[in-house]
C-alpha cells in the first residue's frame, strides 16, 4: 500500500511538472528560481538520467521496462515501511521517465525525456523522476549499511527471534517433566504392600 502511494505521488508530481514546463517554457530557456542555486533550464534529453548515454533512448526504454517488471515482481516480499518507500520512489521515478520515452517525440520507445532542473553542484540537467531515483539509491545505501532487511528487522533481532523460538518449546515441556511417574505410581505401590501382608488381621 505504502509503495503504491509513494510511487503514484512521485509519478503524478513528475508528470505535472513536465507538462507545466513544456507549456510555459521554450526549449533552452533558463529561469532563475533561487538565484544561481537553482535554475529551470528546459531541455529534451534523449539519454538516461542526468543526460547520460545520449542517443541510446531505445536501450534505456528496454532497461526501464525490465527494471519496472522486477520492482513489481519483488514488491510483495516487502514488509518494511522504509523499503516500501524506497521501492515506491524507484517505481515512480522509473514510470515518470519511461512515460516520456514511450509517448513523447520523436516516437514510441525513443521519446526524449523532459529535463528542467539545474544546480551548480551538478553539470547535468535533471527532473523530479531523476531526483526520486537517486533518493531511492541513497535510501538503499542507508538501509544496507544499517542491516535492515525487507521485513524491517536487523540480523540481531532476527537471531533473537530464532533463539526465542527454540527455547519456548523447552519451557512448555517443563510441566510434563515435572509430572514424575514416581508420584503417580505411589498408590499402586501402597496397594501392593497391603496385598503382601495377607496374614495380618485387623486389631479388635
């Protein structure tokens, strides 16, 4: 559920932003948003994220479809909120750029991705889908370093559960062990002792 909501939000925000950019800016136009810190620079990117691999759009379209299929196939295994957010960011970003490659000019599968964000720290121009994809990679590194699994648990917590699962049956079996057969056999022993003294007569 969380994965789907995050992916949908990322996809919608990315596509709406691209529609607004195409409608209000011409290709190559620069608009200062936060001075030199952040600018809008509208370009059409035939390559991958951050304008890498220009001229190989169809290859990235195929790769995008493959990764998209993997994310959808792997999604049911996720039990962690953090991992769900990670895959939601990745899925939404992939869908955003893949939509451009499939349905924008110059044609199906080779469409150019709309990029418009530029900051001084990066020489490339990117879009919100790229931001979501990079954010998912950063979150992946954090979760991996911390050892958080897809179920949201760390290895130490998983080992504790295994140990508890092993010890609990022994604890449950202890009452059975306490029920000693010696105690249950005592009435039988008393009866046999009485039969062993048949000559004894009751005192008047």
